[in-house]
């Protein structure tokens, strides 16, 4: 059986974007599965297919490469092989082993936390292959435990149930992960996403090189940036609206022997406004907010929110101060992100120099033809 797509759908695949929407699928099987995709130009690729999903076709191999399941599992082996050197160098670290489309494994996420794995399957076509996926994973990178954390809301769009359950071994409630010169606790079963935000790992480590008196970590969550800053600053204020998250941040600080991280439970927008009124000044500020733009319709509102927090942060920095600012909204493109920062600098009446343009870690690969894979923007700016 094959899936046939319209000329517009074929054009997307020929341009090497792996998604074809329901409106461009001409015909296909009634059930989800792995199928070849074709048009009047012939076979275009092998794909996950779900007629009930808005993204009906998710290609994992372009061209007619062989039996679909074998090709998919080989993609998985290659993804794992690319991460083996990092694990060998730091087995107590945290890495993304599979990054969905970035590894030609649509709807599949696998994260590694100090010998334990967390798997997320987001496609009805992929769900029946879970056991085959697990066998390949264990053969390539033996894990002490593997947890299926299939609680993401996007599964509902695929007609899949939400659940969290062990797949292999005894899954601990939490593990300690090493990141550069610090360590932090990851709650595998209850933490956000797969347990932590690994995509910022290299950016957090980069901030260890800065020195000063007072740093501010806004949207701190479990204090991951604050931990790295605590080595170079006399005081680090960690701001988050969640008391539970800040309690975890304090526990992480204690685990590293830091006594200079000060938790502040507050709404980030209100905190920045009040700090400006008080005339507070900082040597370095981190802004790592959640995704303000969940969809295209949110971009205008999100743009305004990003601009407000960055404008206020620029006003709060001392001359020569550093702003480390991020957006994880893929709908806010990199050009829009830097346009927003330029407008914030103009409105704050500050001269701002770009020190570095950074992004997601190497283990979250970006496909040039798939802009959705480039979601994390991270700028290091100097307020002059």
C-alpha cells in the first residue's frame, strides 16, 4: 500500500520538508502505519502516515530506500551512534539521543540522564513499533532504565492515550546529572518535558566564564543557569513564579555547596517592573522564558512580551553588563528575534553589542529545509 500526495504535497517533499498536511493527501490506507509516499513523479519517500492527523505524512527517508521499518530502525541506530562519544566522555551527563525530524525520526524523542533514558512517541504510526525501538536502543546504548513519558498533549491529536510507564529496568524518581562543573537533580517522572531542558546545556556552561557581583536568573525553574552563575558572581537571584521549582533550585544549590543563590518567588514581568522602579542594577541577567508563541496566531502577542522583558532587562544592566536572552518559540524566527532585541535596545535608549549568536545544543540538530527544527535562539549581548 502507498500514500499518494498532490503536486503541492510533492513539491514540499522534493524541497526536503518532511511534512505533508491532510489537504494535500490524495489517497492512502485507512490505518496508520509506515508507507511509501508517491506522486506522479514516482516514489518520493518513506513516511509515518496517520489519516486522522492534520500532519498526515511525516517522511523519515527521501526516495525509495528499502523496507520502511528497516530504514526507520537504521535511522535510529545512526542517531545513537552520533551520541556515543559524548556519553563515553561524560556518562553522568544529559544528552538528547534522538531529536525527531532533526535525526530523520519524526515524532520520536529520546533523552539520556546519567544512564537512564526517557522516551516520547508522538505518532500513531510509530506507537506499535515501540518494542522494536527499545530493542535497538538497548543494543546500542544499554540503559539502566527506560521510561515512556508519553504525556505530551500532542499525542491526543494523533488519537493516542496519555501515559507514563517503565519500559525497562527500575526507573528512579530522580537522578543527579553532571553538567560542566555542576550537578543538578532531574525528576524523570514528574519534571517538565522529559525531565529537564537539555537544549540549553552548552549555553549554561558558557556562562561559567563571566564574573561580577550580582546576577539575575529570570524564569529560573530549577536554577540551572543560576548554578553556573554562582561560580562567578557574589550573589545570584533566581526568579520564578513556582515555589516548588525554587525549592528544587535551592536543593540543587545545596548539592553543589553554593550559598549565594537567592530564590525570589514572583511573576517575572512584575519583578522586572518593580526592580526598575527600585533602581536595581545587575552585572548579568538571564532571560529564559517559556515559549510565548505556541502557534502562528500568537506571534504578535509573543513579540510584545519578549520585547517588554528584554527592554526592562537592558535598563537594569550596568554599563558593560551582559544580557543572556533566549526564545524557544520556533514561530518567532531568528530574524524576528533580533529585530525584537534591536527595538528593545532603541526603546531602552541603550547601545547594545552582540557578543555571540547561539542556539540549541549540538545534540538537537537543525535541518536547513525544516525551519521548525530551529526553535531555540540564544543571544549574548553587552550593554555598553
